[in-house]
């Protein structure tokens, strides 16, 4: 079985792409990370179709972790995780820090539960 895949879901295409790029780098390019940001026309919003396509792109059987920013990105991610025909989990994690922690864990070969836990543990790291 392969590695856990990650999908960064944001209202902004650029934000999702930037976070995905950082996560890929921190995962040493050993993890499939896909951005699903913006609406279908490239504006602000969240597209269920883009998120679904991203999940299918990174899924190789080990599961997929969704990391979402706010509002409809969370709602759509939650809905897709519940309705997916594969194992998809929405991590309750800060977007950037969670994506980096998840990518690092996935790159080391951690399973789905451990990758989600790594993402969620990012709340513990305070800046002050």
C-alpha cells in the first residue's frame, strides 16, 4: 500500500496552491499533495468537484487527509469525507501548520490515523 495523500482545501486557489507547495517540500516530494482552491471559475469559493477530483488524484489506497480553511471549505470537505467511496478524513487542524505536519508524517510512512494526529497536533505549537 502507498502513502497517505493530502488535499488542501481553501476558498483561494493561490492560498491552496501555496500551502500545498510548502507541504510537498516539507514531505520531501514523497507525498501526494493536491490543492483544491477557489471555485470552478478561479474565483473565491469552494468547488465540490475540484475537491473530489483532488481526492481521486492523491488516493492510492492508503487514505486521504483533507485540510480546510474556513466556512464552505470545511462544510464541503466534511460532506465529501462522509460520502467518499474511499477513506477520506477531514483533519481538525490549522491549515498551514497542519498540512506541514501531515506531510512530514506521511513522508515517513505513517498511516492515516497517525497523519491525522500529526496534523491535529499542530494546534499545540504556539508562536508566543
